[in-house]
C-alpha cells in the first residue's frame, strides 16, 4: 500500500526522523528549533513508538 505524501516544514520533518531513530530525547527548546521540541514532546507524551517499537 503506497504511503500518502504530506507537506511540512523542515523542523517537523527533522522531528519525525529524529523521533523514529532515538530511544531518549533530550531537547533544549531554542528558537528556531522549538517546533521540533514541541512535536517530539507531544509524541512522547502520547506514547508513540519509534521504529524499534519503544516509547521515547
């Protein structure tokens, strides 16, 4: 089944990749990378798993 394409900004795209490959997220939220930290924080709080099947 083909995946749907989605437009997003660079910070959000980087957050998706970083979250998928990490087991621990230690982020110091500074501008302009704050949206990346916010996204990862929301996914971790929701219990989203990374590609290894672990919660971050």
